[in-house]
C-alpha cells in the first residue's frame, strides 16, 4: 500500500490485514499505532505513515499502550523479497546486528556498511541500528511483563550494551521507565523464570490453518529432537534448538476453537508458546526461528486472493483458508533431513547428536551440527562416507561453501547446493522452500503454472493437503 489515502482508509476501517505492513503516528499525541488500533480515528492532517516501527520511533513517536504496535506480525514482504532490504530484514530479525554489529550484517549481505545503511534508511526510514533497537525494546517489554527477573539482567538479555542504554530506549519507546512498564502488568503474570519457561503469544496475520501445520510437523518429527503430543485440535509441538548463546526447548500449542471444539483453523491472532532457554540473550533469535517454522509472518489474504482466482485451487482455498507453508527452525538441520529422510535423521541424532544437559521427556538431543557429521568416521558402512552426498553436504555447510542463513541470496544457495554430488533438483527445491523460506518454489516436473506466482509453494501445500485428506 503506497498511496497514503488508501492507508488512511485502512486506519479508518481498523483493518487488521495491514497490521505490520505499515504504522501510523498521530502528531497531536506523539503516539504511533497499528492500523487496527481501536482508538478514535485521528484527523487525516494529523497522521503520518511509516514503513517500520523503528522509523516511527526515530521520528520521536512512542508506542501506543492500547494496541501495542510492536507486537504485530512482521511484514510479509521480508519473506518474499530477495533483494538486499528483504535479506537484511531477515538477518536483523535473527539478531545478527546484536551479535555481530552492522559490519557483520553488511559482510553477510556482501555490501559495505554504508551501502546497507543507505538502502535501509531510504526505503524504511531507519537504518540497521535503529531497526535492531526497536527489536530489542520489544524483547525488553516482553521480559519485563512476563518475568520477575531483575531489570539489570533483562537489559543485557534483551541485547543492550548497557543498563543506561536500556533505560533510555525503554523511556523513549514506551514513555515509561522499565519499572513503570513492569507495573502495568499484575505480579501474578510475571512468574515466568528461565527454568519454568517464558510464556509468549506468537502473533499472526489473518486466519491460520493450524491443523495442516501440526499434521506435517507430526509426520516429520525426529525422535529425540521433536515430538507432537495431545489430541487432534489441541496438540503441542515441542523441539530442541541450538542457539547462538546456548540451547533451548520450545513448545507451541494448537489451540481449540472459541467454542471449545477442535478446529483446523486457528480462531485467534496468535499461537501460544513457551520457551525454555539456557541463556535469555537467545530470546529474540528463538522467537524469529519459531516464526519462520510456523510461517507466522505470511499474508494469507494476498496468498488466498491470488490462488483462489484459479479454478483448480479455488475449492482448496475455500476449504483451508489461511493455510501456511512451514519453514525451518534450523536451516542446516532441515537440509540434512531433506537429503536423508526421517529414519536416517533419527539414526544420526542417536549417533552424533549432542545430549541435553537436562533431558525433557522424549527430548534428549540437539540435532548434530554439520561439522560433527563432516568429521565423522568415513567407514564404508557410514552415511558420511567420503564423497557421499551427506558427507559433501555436511562439509559444505561446515566450511561455508553453502550458506542457508536468513540473509543468503536464495539463487546463490541453490546453485551451491546443485553443485554438490548426490543432491538432485527435487531435493534442492525442498531445501529452498523449507530451509530458505521461499514462498515461490516449483519442484521439477510439478504441474505448477506461472499464474500461481509468487505463491507456488503455498499452492503445492494446498494440493498435498487435499491428496492426504
């Protein structure tokens, strides 16, 4: 939506379809909001529009306490776009700026820091530091309002370099001190601890066909690393995560419908999750990886509108509104599993996965790192036999010949994968769709017309779901 009058109409009608796609600020109040904010609609001449929350904050506006614009789903554009801005936004979401700085972000993108700063500022109204700062502020609010952790610990867990920087940012974004922000939530809701896990709501845009996502995760679950438990319509997906600073165990619920009956289409605007992290600095990264796994930043309205215009897909769209295309919590793990399959993946976990210090039920291991698989013995009976497909893939992932991080150029990654022995085009297409989150992948030989662009990955999920019914 580039026309400002069209955006104002979305604000006037409180259209939740555009939450996260843009933000609006009111000059007379100094507050910025999501388009669906329930407050009285401001006069047009008092309204300014921003592409990101960071741009609104940089212009001196604070977040609305009523609609909490910092908690909206991310723009679907960042998953679709393959240019430097889209790639940069995926990396910033994964916490790269917090861990590696702007220089690290630029190196991953293959540009200079100045070029990255210029392109992000020109299009989004905020540079990488401001975008990362807005993300840190949101993480800080979550920790302040859901845990009883000391403020000093929260400051560093959120990614801030100092307590002073933390205090100044929270005051600027929320017009309240950290202590005042914490006081807005009842103490009974701040009982979460690292050992008990952090309760979170993972927001999504529009309808969410949870049933198909949980079906797929249940079919693919690798014992020791993942599990899906509970009755249909009320299942819980749990898995282990290897994160930059430590490890994690995450759980995401398939909620019941408003009537209490099991339903495939998620009724609300979020999925309930709980995160157990050995280091709270991994919170932002863990959340973003869950968002990619569950495809929570998708725009189901755009997908369903385009695919629903095709006579072949129209009844499938009507049967499963809001169907998602799950991604991957760990792209490198996803690539290995796409190559070897579930049974062999479970054998690799038993033989080479790192055991958790504190197993949790059936979750006992982390999936083995590529470097571990690449260094494994190369006996004739071993799956990483020298020159074999898995050994080649593991070595390429370990030494950086193949990169699958959120900011990688997808075409470059595909070419690198195809150059490896034993990886056929169909396997590489599966890796591109899942590990790289590409919404427009057509495997070789599939009957997928160009009229389904840019959502061919979603179209194939609809066709598969219909076949499995």
